[in-house]
């Protein structure tokens, strides 16, 4: 009985070590608090030769991939989730089946073909011949059997069919030496000194400079009389309007980076909003009033050129609502007119939500 308990405990421990589950809340993921944990899990999986199986909402997958690849190039399997959280499981990789082509030579070898010569019919036809010349049919048997090995070339011709099986596999992605890239940045940007640590995307400040090489992003920030080097941690779209291109693979931060953001005009041509007051009881009007005014009617409208700093614009299908704070009260208006959401005075602050930063937006 004691030995059975020991064996059961060992089996349970082996099963528990085969996989590891980590649950990350939606708040920690969205705020960047879980970025270091995700990078560490990817680094652990890559080092142990395991894979990460991740369940999360589909629209988080792109950001998740970037956060995980910042820690290491582990195998990642992404699955759609219905709840706003991230479940990460570290598990062993499944064994790859051996290619079937390797067994092909066993099924049809030249020996099997060579064993197929059938001189027996020649021997059976020999009785009508006189006994003295009987050796001649025996000699002719090998001559008649000579064509039999002819299938051998077809076997040899079939063997080159094995390379396509391996050729069908996509070439392995080149391995990026992240440590070597960081060492070069420390030499060229920080006088050979080690970086001070990491910075989250939300912690970037105006006048920071971002240097990019492969997956590595270095941030140089002037603190006092000398610059300091940091590694950027998190997913950042380098096409955002908050970034100014200074040179190849070098960007200057113009303002704090929040929310989903908007792209520079050369990348985004679909951010011109043309809206009017929707008719009563239309689906878009009912949906926006329910979402932004507790289902009560919104009766006032505001021209697009009357927007001012601090206003929040929520967009729908050919309609938009402006929420404006005046003292302790919130007022809501239907937006009427056209506004270019790509301009510097407008900042995206989530899905279908824009913050007005200037009194002169048009």
C-alpha cells in the first residue's frame, strides 16, 4: 500500500509539472501590468522547449503575440475566449509524426523485385525438349529473366519523391540575437553602460527618442545632464500620430501615448467623420442614447466646428454623440458636420471614442 501511494504521488507530480496555468485579468492586460509576466512565460517556454496555449478575446491576439515575442520566440497557440481575461498554459509540445516516406524503401526494395523472376514457366515448357539439350532452357531462363529486374528503375525513380515531403515544410525563421542587438545599442547609445531597465508604452514622455532594430526597441531619455537608456516593453504601432519620424528606424515621441490612437495621415485615409442628427427611434439613435444617456432622449446638437478641448466624441453608424463636462454636470449633444479625426488635436481613446485636445479642431 505504501508503495502504491508513492507511485500515485509521483504520477500526480509528473502530470502537474507537464503544464502550468496562469490567469491574467483584463485590467492587468490592458494597463500593461501583465507585460513582464507574459514576457517571462514566453522566455520560460522557449528555454524549456515547450509551447504556450493562450485563451483570450480574438481582438487581443495581435497585442498578445507582440508582448510574448518580447520575451522569447516560443511556440504560441492562440484560442478565442469569451471573457475579458487571458489564460496562459505552458505545456509540452506534441511529438511530430515520422515522415511516411522513410518507410517507402521497406515496402518495395530492389530485392523484392529481384525475387520476382519467374523462370518456372520456362522449366514447365522444357519437358517436350530432349534430355540432352535440357541445359539450354536452363541457360535461357536467366536470359528470359533479365527483363524482370526492369521494375528496379521505377523503384529508384520513386525514391526521389521523398524530398518533396521535406520541401513542403516552410523554412525555419531566422533566429534573432536579441542580446547582440541590445549590446550594440548599449555601445552606441549609452557609452557601453547597461540600460537602466524597461519602460512601458504608457510611460513614454514627450522628447523621448525610440531606436528600432528587429524586435528590440530602445528608448533614450534625457534626465538631468545626461541621457539614459531603457528598453521599451509593450506593443507600440510606430505609425501612430504621437511619433515623429526623425531618421530610419528612429522616432521622437511628441506626446503621451494612450488608448488605441490614430495613425499618421500617410497610413490612414479613412478617418474623416461626416455625421448628422439621426432620426427618432432609428437603431443607431436608440443604441447611443441607451449607452451614453441611460436611455433618455438626447435633444440638443453641436456643430463640428464648435468642439473644444476636453470634449469626448463617441461614434456610431453615421452618427456621433459629444459628451461635454461643464462644472459638475455632463451635457450630451448630437454632433452635426464633418471633422478630420487624423489631425493632431484629436486623439483616439478606445474603440469608437475620441478625445478633443484643442479648441481649433476642424
